[in-house]
C-alpha cells in the first residue's frame, strides 16, 4: 500500500478578511473531498488573511495510482481563480505488508 501526503500552501490575494478567506478555503476543501474522496484539511496559517496551508492524504495500492490522483488534485488547485499555489510538496510512502 502507498500513501501520498501533500502539503499545499495557497496565496489568496483577493480576500480582505478571515471570513472571506474561510469561505474560499472551506469551499475548496469541500469540493475536493466530495469529488475525490481524499482526506483534506486546512492545517496552518489560520490567522493570516491571504495565506492558507492545506494537507491532503491519498492511499492506493500502487505508487503510480497515488501519483496520478495527486496530479489530478493539483490540477483542481491550479484551476482555482481565487487562490494560487505557492508550495506543493508531495511525499510518498510505501507501507509494508504485515502478513
């Protein structure tokens, strides 16, 4: 089994308040979770207006499967008009078979 963990930092230039930022981030997190069934959450920069960190976790049977899903997720983030990726850090781990 393979696990992909992504740390994504976003720049959200159009927001002027934490309320506006929460709306953008919450909408993105919910869309990604509903469409792709991955674990996703805002993980840092909660008190900054124009910056957000989002963590994602993907599990698959094979490494190419995980990498393909992560590429699809990155495309979703890149197609956002309200937020821009400033960091996309992927780490892939192989978990051994315990049998």
